[in-house]
């Protein structure tokens, strides 16, 4: 596994080639009319608090995201076998890349969610809290969350 550019000359060259002139602020689509699909998953790390009075649930989550970035593809044979199936390059953001252009990013986050909490059957109650995710900067035709 390569972390950044510290592993070997091929990994350093790949890292430099991928990130030179790369603008992370631009949606990674070939045509601006294309939709970027981001697969989203949540993994509960910790239930921090359920506040009955304020009807708020606080959780510690891993926000698992995956998308395809055509600008981050490469041919492993051109880089000494880097990414030959078990080799990955990790960016400073802790995003992990595959040679196919797949980007995986799993940042931790703490969320406070408004929930209607019903403890009528305590201690056998079950709570269901809905969380809605979307982009602040792009509409659903530009970025689709699945």
C-alpha cells in the first residue's frame, strides 16, 4: 500500500501525474451536463445520546462515499504495477483511489438528528430517525446521491 508519495518512485510519479493541475473544486465529469453519482452509506460508530426532552439523537458515524473520477484513472503497467489489484494510492484527504478512477472517502462525522422519540414501550422500544442527505452546492441533476 502506498501512502501519498513516500513509497517508491513509481508511486511518486503517479501521485505527481494525477494531482498536477487537478482542481478538486470542479465536478469530475467529462461533460458538464453529466450527473456525478455518489454512492453514500452510513456506518454507526457510536450512539452518543438520545435526548428525550429535545427529541434529538446524537451519533458518531462513518460517512462512506464512492464515486468515479475520470481524471484519476491510470494504467498500472505505466507505473510499475501500481494498483495491480491490491495497491492503492491515498490522497491527503484520506480518500483512496483505484486505478479505475473509483474514489472511496470515509470521513467520520457527528450528527444531531431531530427524531420523534416514543418510549411508551421502554425498555423494549425501538426508535427510527430519518436523515436526509444532499449537496449544498449542486442540484440533483449535477450530483446524485444513492
